[in-house]
C-alpha cells in the first residue's frame, strides 16, 4: 500500500476519535527515516495540545490500528502538536492564518530562490500570495512544496 493511501486510511480511522475529543487534525506523515517507518499525527485544539492529549489520541488510535492492522510492517507511532512552525495545508489553515508571517518553500527555484518569507495574503485563482517587504509574490499551487508559519524570536 502506498504512503498516501496509508495516510488517507489513518485519517479516516482517526477522524471520529478527534471529533469526539474536539481536536483538529493538522497533518499525518507516514515516512521512512533511517531504516524505520514513522506514522506521525499532528493535532491541535484551541489553547493548544497537552502531553495528556497526545497520550489519549495515541492510545485510542494505537488500539484501533492494532485491531485493524492496515500497515503491513512495523512502525513507530508519534502523536504531537504541530509546533510553532505549523504546516498550513487546508484551505481553513490559510484563512485562519491570513496576515501571519509564513515561510514558503518551492519545489524548484524561482528567480534563483526556493525559500520565501512574507505576510500570508491567501489564495487567489489557485495562486498563493504573500507580501515580502513591499512586493506581492505569487506562486502556483504546483510550485509550492510547503507553507509553514514563520517562527520569530
């Protein structure tokens, strides 16, 4: 089974658990790192996620994954908050964080750069718009590898 199919299947299994707990699913990653497979689930709620919240979700989805056994080999299950540099994926993420500072990474360089930082203006005609200093930059959806909230210290 492909990585994307496993992520989608886990999302379908996880959604009723998160709805009951009133948590938001931010992201799911299923990837191989250093010879080991990891299933990472990122959750959030107003006011933030606690370690106890992560443990609750980990236990509930872990039991369900053990019962249904959709993943054909061993893996590590990790449940955590999305962190300060939260990935923006859903349309609702882009609406919620409009006006926030974001880091945009592209698949291929544009004007000699793959990374841009600016104020999130949102999506318009399938193009991501950000304001970098006094310039409005536009990136087509297929150019954008990842958009994250920028962390400022």
